[in-house]
């Protein structure tokens, strides 16, 4: 490992210093000093960070080279936003902050959406951006890529730090790591001015300044009273329900969560990214009876799920309330690491504050052996609903219309995922998202990665790349054609690194659907439609991957099976009925225009 290299001392205008091999060679090596580049690399390595997602340029090009030379895996993207999404989902999968590295102003801004999205979703990530010279930025004298990045990042992340001196790099990295993973995880911004990288300090002092963070995400043990209060409510419930969110999946307390569900016998609903925490085929899953159990339940325990829009804020008709803002009759237990989450939307009768692993363990300890199972009327009523809905879905899935529609295509994906339960399923789009979520069963924890709390489009290729890189497994990405467009250029990245990613585009020629026309009869297409029958598969072929256009479920099945067998980067362009989608998928009600119709 290349650890100690001396380089030029401070360059007056490091941000405009030539970023070339000859300039690097010109710097005289000495053995007693270490520079900012190497201090940063060593600080990351010291804390077990082995992968960086980023996009090089002034002032961080050399950092990417030196990081790779030091054994860190550097995954270089075509757009910083995708590198940021990759870092954030790597953080979710590993509980270590994912690192996204960008250049100054525009690169930083490109990464910022991903940072904000990470914070919103409680994914731990650190956006590390090079920045221009402080003195020039602060006097607004017009430096190369001038921007007060720290100030801009602050409101969009959990914490933001800037390091000005090489001897503080260890502290800066340690603070960023702790802030990212402790408590409620989130996005952190680390601002590194260009001048920092070539700063050299005494090697021994430098080594001593690095911190290996001890216990970065300390357990947070819930109080006994809060656990007892929650169990008391649950025990006396007539129609109890547990909702598992992506916080529960993140916590990696899989076995204990399963034991809690099975011991109590309480039906549960998985939120989208909690699918597979217990296999979706588990008999206690009430997913197929969602619209029945939410309004009918009397006590609901949320584990790592917020009562935000995805759960209709815990009120209104979804929950049996008489009007959109009226509360239902439920009592809520909320298990969450954030003490301020409780009462954010409706009253939480029993908050249990702590990390999910510790909270679930504490509950199991207090439950003991003689827990009374929920009343059989409740379980039977749910069973009845499930049977009806599952039969109805099976009937829809068995149809084989021409052209293919979402159902007949996803029926194939459902089989493929069942046969490959270890594969990651990345999913975005509107109809492509909603139908996949309800049709494709998941069997293992943290395998389903999707648009999350914001319903953000564009995570597709970044998430796929990260899942393949840190999850070291096959990835299947089910993409709306619009959704794919946000990150489509990263198929080059997928090919360049030879990643086992099978992208399936459910191509219906537009946003939501593809059959709208311009009402004026003018030459411009309607705003929500794309080029008809676009050949997206050729994009993958352009970079050496496999591209296949399919029009039937049989062709789709063969293409996906081939992709998984070969592990080759593959893009399957699945042509589906352009009239098959609904405006905004399942959330039509949130769309003011659609509402008026
Ligand atoms: P979903 O979208 O699946 O409903 P949310 O993102 O709304 O899930 O909620 C996740 C919740 O999980 C957040 O409130 C967050 O504070 C919490 N959380 C995340 N990690 C942990 C953890 N390790 N222990 C406890 N709570 C956690
Ligand atoms: N931009 C961003 C960053 N996120 C968004 N969610 C949107 C725009 C709006 N939007 C949706 O909410 S879904 C969607 C957009 C543009 C695309 C839907 O079309 P699709 O999927 O082709 O991806 P379906 O299957 O045709 O519905």
C-alpha cells in the first residue's frame, strides 16, 4: 500500500493547478511527510471503507487514482447523481456510510439530490466534494467552479463539515462517519477544498491524527417501561397489526423480527423495501389484504416505518376515518430510533425509542412463553380476504393478452425472482413500480430496492450498480421507460465494470402510458409521450452488453434466464401495451389535474 508520499507543499491556487501526470511526477517524494490525499485515503480505510462511487475531475482526479492504487474499489460514473444514489444504497445495504466523491460546484450540485434523498430515506452516506479556494469563494471573486457548497448542503443533510488543514482530516472523516450512521442514519456532506489535498504534514503526526471510530452506531436500549407499555397494548388488542418499514430492514435484526412476528402470531404488512424481511409468502403476511387490515385494525405496531404519505399519515379513509383528515380508532405503537418521530401525524400511544435490534430483543424478553395469539375471528377474516384477492390476481396473471401488459410481463418476473431469491430487485417507474411491488414476491431481506420515501425517479442504474458491487450478486432492474431515462447512460458503467445487471424496461412509449396526442393537432408530441417503439436495447449493445427486444412473455422469460445464466450486462426492452398504464400509477389521487377529470 502506498501510504507515505510527500508532495508539493501548498500550491497557492491548487484548484487551477494542472491535473496532469507530468505535474504529479514533478513533485519530489520524501519519506517523512504525508499529504492530504493519502491522509483521506488512510482515514477511510482505517474505518473499513473499501469502495468509493464518484466522478473525477479537478480537484479530485488524483484522489481517485491514489485511492484505486491503495486498494479501494473506485467505481467511476457518468453522472454524479447516479454515483450518489449508488453510495446511498450501499450505505443502506451495509450499515457503513456509502461514499460519493464529486468535483466542485456543478459536480457537487449533481450529487446533492442523492444526498437529500439519502437523508429523507434514512440511508447513511457521505458526499465528499472538492471545493474551490475559500478566500476567493468567500469574497465572491469568481474562482473556477466557485460556490459556497457547505452553506448549500447544510439544509439538505443531517450534518455538514469542512476540513481546512491536513491534520484535521482524521477528525473530519470520523465526525462524518458518526453523523451518518448513529441515531437515525442520513446523508452527510464533507467539504474538502482543493488546497487541502497537496498539504503535507509530518508522516508520524499524520498517522497519529487518524481516528478509527469506535462503536459508530451505538445500540440504543429502550426503557423497560416503554416496552411494557407497548406489549400491554398489543396483548389486549382484538385486531392487532404490525407494519414493517425499511428501518426494520436496515437494522439487520432479521431473525429476531421474524421470531417476534411468529411468537405473537400477529399479521404484518411489509412496506415496499421491507418486502422479503420475512418471505412474502409467509402465512402471517397481510399484504394481499392491505385495504382491509388498515381500517379494521385496533392496535398497530410500526417497526421502522413512518406514518407519512405512504401510510396516508395514519388517518383518513384508509384507516377507517370518516373524512380525509379524521383519525381512525387505532392505537399506535411506534418502534423507532428517532424520539421525535412519534406524534408527527397522529397520537402515538406507546413510543418505543431505541435501535430496532435492541427494541425487538427487549420485547421478546418480556413476551415470555405464554403469549396469547390474536383472536381467531381477526385472523380468519384476513385469511378470507387474502384468499379472494390472491385468486383474483392469479386470474389476471394467467391471461396472455397481445400486446403484453404489465401483468403478463410481471408474471414472468415473479417466476424469475422466485427461482433466484438472492437476486436484488431494483424497481422504479409509476405503474412499473406499483405493479411490481404487488405482483413480485420477495423472499430475502434487503433485496428490494426502490424509489423510497420521495418516489424519486432516477435511482435505477445507481442502485443496480451498488447492489452488484457491494452486494456481489445478480441484479434485476424493473424499469418504466421514463424512469430508465433518468440514469440510462450508466449502462456504460455497468458494461465497463462487467456487472451482472439485467435491466428490464417495461416500455409503453411514455410517462405512465404512451397513447396521448397533442390536442392542438400540431407537430409536437404530447408532453407525456416518447418516441414510439424506441430500441433501448441498442444502448446496451453500444457498450458491449447484450440487448434484446421482446414482445411476448415467453421471449421475456428466455431473455431474463439467459441474462442470469450468463451474468452478462443485459437490457431487455419489453414492449408492452402503450395504453396499459394509469396516470401516476396508484397515486392518481395526489395529482391535481387527474383529480379534476
Ligand atoms: P418505510 O418507507 O419503509 O415506511 P421509513 O423510511 O418511513 O420506512 O421509516 C424508517 C424509520 O426507521 C425512520 O423513522 C428511522 O428513524 C427508523 N430507523 C432507521 N434505522 C433504524 C434503526 N436501526 N433502529 C430503529 N429505527 C430505525
Ligand atoms: N422526476 C423525478 C426525479 N421523480 C419523479 N417521481 C417524477 C419526476 C415524476 N414521475 C413519477 O412520479 S413516475 C414518472 C415520473 C416522471 C415516470 C412514470 O413513467 P414510467 O413508468 O415510464 O417510468 P410507467 O410504468 O409507464 O408508469
